[in-house]
C-alpha cells in the first residue's frame, strides 16, 4: 500500500514540476466531522485548484467560496480564488476526504517579468516561514 501511494505521489510531482506558475502542491486530508473555519487568505497572488482523490459518498464533503457551495467529486477539479472567504466541512461519519491541492500564481494579466518577480518573492516568503518554523514543507 505504501509503495502504491509513493508511486502516485512521484507521478503527481512529475506532472506538477513543469507548471511554471506553480507555488505549492500536496495532498490535503480532512477527517470525518471536521472542517476548516471561514477565512480569507487576504491576497490575490494565487489561485487554488483542488482535485478530489478520495471523496465520501453522497456529497458529504463540501467547500463554500463566497456564496457558492460545491462538493468534491473524485477525479474532478474545483478552481477558486482564496481572496474570497471560504470554508470546508466533511459531514461524513466515517470517511475522510482527500484532495490534490495545487496553488499557482494568478497570471491572467501578468507579464513574464512580473511572474518571475512573484516567483522570487514567494520563494523568499517560503524561506522566511521555514526559518520561523511556521511551515515544514516548501515549494516543489
């Protein structure tokens, strides 16, 4: 079982590495009957994409962004702007929710040099947070 998960992880990393606007990627787990409280990330530097990997049956795991509530589906992606208030909850009694979580720069109206500057700033932010002990995982 561990080997199968490792192989999937390596395959996921290999898919993500070429994405030049990628800031971070990983798998997020949410236990049954737990949630992430309503919050905003306070900037529009990046967008978040989450793909359902393991989702409880019966639309029990949801995310609300702004006034819209969506349910994860295995193999399907949800894209959202974390500037808007958002929260999650897993209503399942016995199934965890797992998503592939990818953050990438919001490059819709950015030039190549602006993207490079944002990559540099974000890398410095990550180094600072690591040094402060606030995060353990870094950018891929």
